[in-house]
C-alpha cells in the first residue's frame, strides 16, 4: 500500500471509530471521550497496532494543526463579550480567579512531585485549567442537578476553554524560545502581539464582510469562515507556534460577539466539523500513548492528579464563589465536577508533535511525561464524576424535583416560562412539533410525544417530578395524564394540577382528587375582583405587574438571621414561612432556618430577585 493510501485508510478507520464512539455515547449516556480514548488505546501500537503514526509524523502534524485551528475557533465563537457583563459573578470569577489558581496549583504540584522541567510543569498547569463543556453537559443532564448548578458548570466549561488555550499558547511559545529572561520576554511579546493583531484584523474583516455583503449565502459564509480561520492560523504561525492558537481564539471571540448573517449556520457547520476532528484528536492521542509513559509516572503522577481534583479544584471553586448565594452543598458539588476533555487532549497532541519535530529544549522525556500525565488526568477527571457524581448529588441534595407540564400550547408555554424564571426545573411534553420548537426556543427542556404514554412520561423524568400539570385544550387528555400520575407513579392529589376547558367537567376532576381550574370561571372571578378590590390583590391575581413566589432558604448569609435584619429588594415582602408542617405568618423577628420555605409577594421581577437572594 502506498503512503498516501495508508494515511487515508488510517483516517477512515479513525473516523469510523469516532462515529461508533458517538453512538455508544448516546446509548450508554456517557461522554464520548471515554470511548474515543478506549478505542485509541486498542487501535494503537501497544495492542492492535492498527493506528501507527510513526510513518507519517509530518502529515499527522498538519492534520492536528488543522484540527486545533477549528476546535480553538469553535471554542472562541461560543463567547459573546456583550453577554459576559450579564453573567453571574461566580462564573466570571471561575474563569479568571479559578483558572489562575488551577494553573498555579497544578504547575507547582507537577514540578515538585514529578521533578520535571518548569516549562513542562507550567504547560501541564495551563492545559488542565479548563473543564470540558462536551463532557460536563452530558453529565449534568444525566444527573438532573439544579438549574443554578448546571448553568454555572456549563457556562464555566464554555468560557474557560479560550482562557486556557491562550494561557497554554503563552507557555508553549516561551518553552520553544529557550532564551534568557529579557530576550525571551521581548520575542514572546512580539510573536503573541502579532497573533493578537492578526486575530483581531481577521475577525473584524470577516465580520464586516458577512454583515454588509448580502449576496453571501449560508453555504458561502461557512466556506469563507473556514478559509479565513485557516489563513489566520497559518499567517500567525509564521511569528511563533503559540501565535496561531492565540490568533484563532481571538478570531473566534470576535465572530461570536458580532451580529453577523448566517451565524447559526456557521456554528452548526463548525459543530459538525469539530465532532469529526475530535474523533481524530482523541484517538490519535491515545495512539501516541505508550504504557511505559504511564508506568514511569508511577504513584507520584496519580498523586498529582488527586491533588488537582480534590485540593486545587475545591480551592479554586470556594475562592471563586466566596460571597455568592451558593450554599455549602452546591459549592461542594461544583468542586466534584471538573472533567478535562477537548482542550488538554487536543492541545497536548499538537504540542507533543511540534516539540518532537522541533527537538524542543525539554527533550523527549519531558514530552512523554506530559502526554502521559494529561492522558491520565483526562481519564481520572472524566471517569470519577461519571461514576460517583450522581451519588454525591443525591447525598448533597442538589437534585431538584422537576415540574412536568403536559401541553406546550399557549397556556403551557407561558406557565413553563414563568416557572423557569422562578428557578424551577421544568420539562414540557407535547405531541405537536411546532409547540415543542417554540418551548425549546425559550431554553426549556422539551419532549416530543404523547403525555399519556408511560414511556414518554418516564423519558420526561416523571419519577423526579414534584408536580405534574396538564394544560392541553382537551379535558380527556388532562384527566388521563393526572390519573396515570396518581395510579402508576404514586402522585398524591396535591401533586397534580389540571386545566379544565369545559366548566361542566369540573366535577370529574374533583371526584378524582385532582386540583383543577377552569379558565372561564377563573377569568370571571379575577375580573370581578378587579372591581373595588385592593390593588395588591388585583396585581398578583392578574400576574403581569406582580408575582407570588415560594422558595427554599439555602443562602448561608440569611440562615439564622431575623427578617428585619435582611435587606430585601424594594417592592418585595415575605408573607409566610413554611417550616415542615408548620406555617408561620412572617414578621420582623422571624428567624430563618435552613430548609424553610418562604412565600414572597412583590412587583414582577423583584419577587424573583428576592427569591434568588434567599435561595
């Protein structure tokens, strides 16, 4: 077989295995990285020797460089600078303070415990500073953690990728320069400045073209973007190996922050490419591994990883979330979830190949140790939460009970949106694809199917639900859904709520012990109460100007304090405290206890703000 045919055959095998890994990931509900790395080891030189990269190192380096350019651009494109200001302070701190603590801590641990070159230790610290969104998202969805926690973890995973990439690029360029202090600083500043400039210029030019030239179709926009990314990467690489990575990261951030035509089409196209390229990266990384690399690390390598996961990660999380309204349990769970994925695996593959080609100052021993250590870190950090995160989530009480809404029409959709804004975990089931699409556009989990189908209800998570609300415009569907919830899943009468479209059917629901409301009767009562009634009651009944919210007390800042000592947002009022089976009319001297449920009344938006502060 010719060299070119051999390379193509190898890539074909890699892509096929990548597809198999993605399928297995969906079947077993585990991150695809686990299967990709496993297959990489099996196919590599240590076992079957199907994927042997020794004969085409230069070609492989070009393939990996292409992959890195697109993967890093895709990561940068996930960031919209305009939205960063709106992020929770905890998330901003995690991608700044948290990354810095992880970088310093991991670098020191690797340097002192493994006695490796300082540059390689710092490169390891930079590579493992980022958590992987492609691994985190399946985990939090599988465990069904609270919306607050999942939002923080997913945002951290998306946003700290580019930060880690830029940090790793800086360290990598410094290693390759191998110059004394001031000379290295000067050369580093020049090469990275050029990378920054090229990234900004490339991003601005492409954004301008896509914003102003209307004849560019979605297809041409995708191709033009891909071409621009590769040109920017190649151009910046001429000034230094770290410059290309920095350039495409900045390029991606500019495009992600711009209002351009065909933006979603470009994202979708890049997403498809990234899936293919990740298959190549992870399998090739695993094929680069030699068992002797792992053996040479010994227990000291394992200790470095354990320190990273159980000392450095908690320190980074608790430092970043100090002063936030996260409870101790929530912070503890976030500390447990820190899987490494795309960034360290892809970057270490690229760095290792470049250093081997250029005969980097750190030598082969340092490269081998770095590859082995990153490989072990990815495996440990993915497998650990994959196996134990669910157990810890249950122990720490961060798995919420969901509210399951049957019917995604006007009423169900409005209700879902209001409950979602209140911080509830909401799932909507509907048979109509258009309704499902409208609900998904609100960012709410949606299941397409019949709400009276037991399998669909199971898929929607009815066993984790605290309420089931039937809101369709068909009374027989609503009645059957509530009956199934009670008879098949053990729901009590106060856990099922139904909409009754025909007032004459109200007795049927009442006899079944189902809490129900008739839009016709309710509208009449509200209109009646708007005549000569106090504005406060009218405001809350209509629901457009005000709101009534119940939330659980979990903020350590308010536990043990009296209501009069807590500064709530203006135009909000605590009216009731529910402690177990006891309901307490709230007054200034009422002292909050952990687990109390409080009812807040206030202007629209303000009540939600007050609930967010207390929970």
